[in-house]
C-alpha cells in the first residue's frame, strides 16, 4: 500500500449520493494473454476513499482486447462495491408472508446487481407467490391472476397491469430477452403496489383498529365517553 493516496476521477459515493472525487488508497493490476499473444486482458483493483465524506469503497476496472469501440479503443468495464444501484425494499415489507418476502428480496438483489433477465423472472415469481398464498393454484399464471379478481383480491384494471407484467416475464424466461430499465422499473412498481394493497394496508388497518379499540377500552375505564363521528366534524 502506498504511503500517500493518489487522486482518481469522479465516482458515485454511497453516502453523498452523487459523483464525488475519490483518492486511491491501494491499487493492484493483474492481466494475461492467450498463447499466441493476440488477445490480452487485465483488471485493476482499487480501494478508494471519497474526498467529501471519507467513505471507503472498492472498484474493479476490467478490459479485454476484444472489447473495443468502432475506433478500436478499449472499452473497459467498471464495477463498484457496494453496488451504487441498490434497490431498497418498500416500507413495511416485513408484513409480507415469509415466502413472498423471500422472492421479493431475491428480485431486488437481481435488480441491484444489474441482472434484468433474472429480475424480470423474479417479478413474475412475486405474482406467482402471491397467487399461491391467496389460494389461486390453477395451472397457468394467467388464470391465477384472473382468479385473484374473482376472489375479490384485485380489481379488473389491476389485473390488466399484472397481465402486461406477465408478458415481460415470459419474454425474459422463454426468449432470454432483457427488458428495458424503464419497463423493469414499471413492472416492479406494479408488483410492489400489489404487495402493498394485499398485505401491508390490511395489516396497518388492523393495527389502527386495534389501537382504537384499546383507546376506547382505556377511556371506558377512566369514565370518558368514546369519540363519536360527530366529534370529528
């Protein structure tokens, strides 16, 4: 390790939440080539520190002589650890059933690690897990989504969105076609809205009702009259 840090370019900082100047605390290069010497490759590992907040992270820049732009220049790939594209779970995700929560967590991991095909399949798996949890166990996801409507868990227009999402998952699974980031983001939003409506909101409503019941019981013990709807006007 060098005694003095050396400057590097702008890198996204996990704490500053923007691109900042970083210093290189440690750097190590490795590389190789094929037997004929026609193809060569290499990697540079760096421990870097943000000049603003002081957060330390890790970078890996890799290159291959076969990966070039139209002008013949190398096009290196830079990976940052921890990932700067981490998708955080929605609030109150701990209200989700165990199996549904597990599929949801794995899907967020795929999104955070830029694996769009796996992420699309994961979003489809979230819907499948929800259907199974709600007792919709037909042989096809299309039927199960419609069954969610029949059982009163979803409105018809919500099911239409899930069917669009299902098509994206089918393309990813059967055609190995990665979705666009905007399409993937919209599909995840639809899945999270589904989870919120089916699991989170009912649990929050139940907690509110329980709190109101406890408050009414407390007021009764203290000889207070319960609040009426008229009192709120």
